[in-house]
């Protein structure tokens, strides 16, 4: 999927969920997406388990970004 198509898909999803419009480097993007974060992390973990015996290059879709988000969230929650 091209970057342009990806942004179009993100905007469709934002509109469907009444989040507004996606803007790169938006200062309130985290706040807009935060209500969906737990579900997104659970979905990513599920995909990670599904791709457990696959090479990373064959794990599409799939990333380990959720692990970074979990670590960073600890700092954000401590700050609030």
C-alpha cells in the first residue's frame, strides 16, 4: 500500500470513528487514539502469537511496535 493510500485509509477510519482528520505530527494525535490503544495492543499481541513461527519478513501484517508503546505508556501514565 502506498503512503497516499495508507493516509486515505487512516482518514476513512478516523471519519468512521468520528476522530477528525489525520494530520502528521498532530500535537493531539495520542489523545485522539488513546481510547483505542488497549484494543490495538491486544490485536497486535494476537497477531504476534499468530506469526510466532514465521520469519519477520513473512509476518505481514505484524510488528512489535506494541512492545514499545507498552513501555512508553508507563511513563505517560506516571506523568498523569
